[in-house]
C-alpha cells in the first residue's frame, strides 16, 4: 500500500480517499510553508493517533492491537519508501498499477480482520453516535468528500483517474479475499473409510463426515467420506488416502467459499464482506 501511495498516487496527485488522500492534499497545500510540504507519513500518523484513542472505546482492545500493527507498519514504510514517479505522466497506467498494488495490500490486511486505521476506523466511531447510518454509507460519504476535495485542488481529471484507481483496487481486494476462502471438496468412497478418516483428522487436522450411500450397480451399502480441504493441502491429503487404499474412489470439486472451523469463521467473513462494501 505504501508503494502505491508513494510511487504512484502521490507523484501524480491522485487523491483516492482515506487518510492517505488527506495526507497528499495537506502535503500539496503546505509546500509553501515547508519544502515538499508536510510528509505523507507524518500526516497519516498524526491523524490516526486520535482515531485509535477513540476507537479503543468503540472496537475494543483486540481489534485495535491488530489494526495498530498494520497502521504503524504502513506509516513506517511511507516514511522509508522514496517518492518515485513509477508511472511518469501516464494516468491510465497509474490508475491500473496503483489500484492493483493497493488492492493487494488492502486484501491482505483485511484477511486478518484488521485495518490500517483511517476512514474505516473513523466510520465505525461515527456510527457509534449515528447508528441510523451503515458503516459503508459513512465510508462512502467521507471518501467522496476527500476525492471531491482532491478534484478541487488538483482538477477533476485527477479525480476521475483516482476514482478509476479506487475501482480497480476494490476489485483486486475482492479477488484476494475471495481466493482465501476458496477450497476443495473431496468425496471418498472406500472400504477403509475408518483408517482414511482417522489419518486425515490426525495428520491434516481436517474434519471428515461419513454418510451412507448405495452403489446402484452393485446394490451394496457403502460409506462416503466428505472432507473440505485447502488447495495447498490436496496432494498431501491424496497421499494419505492412497496409503490406506490405492483403489479408493475420489471425487474432487472446487468450492467457492468454505466457512467454519479450520477455514474462515463466520464473524471474520461477515467483517470482510462489510469492509468490501466500505471500499466500493
């Protein structure tokens, strides 16, 4: 995220909302006071301090621990990464590359049910006092005001490309988050179902469900095991199965989402869904 801001957005004055957008505006406005203006990292840190103080009472200690780490690291990298214009004056390239980079960063942060502070934390504080508005509505209003301010200061051409960058960032973040909950469903039919299930549960730490099925050709009752697993675990799981029964019948299918123990819990999934909506 810091690379996207320092090397893409800031050099071309693309204000994409959030605290970093405010920081870019303040840096430009204060250029007459200080050479280069107030650094983006300093404004980001200064604005986040009161937000975290207020958020402590709204979101609780555990959430803020994860978010504080993200915010501190984000601010540190903003201070360390030099301002280099990677996109030159190509605004289309800036919107695409900047959106991809920041979208990946946001997606990875949200996968941990954390944040980097900023407007998503501010929106939850505001909602505490204005419960009639959803968090996504509050975020939309705040970021719209920031993007509009960027349009006033830098021109509406910049604002248009900033909006395009936000869209690409959001779509990228969606892919990162959705990919994390993708997985595979294994359906296994074997006479050695007990040994297979025991080894999967003990070695892979994955749950296994057995259901009664009937083979229509043989007209025999059998057990079919159902197991949800991550894609990276597939080869090891197959090896476990074949070590127990080389003739096991296995069906493997993709699943769009896997929620529950060992994967993404429902609370985190819903939090991510809300955060996705906030960033649209």
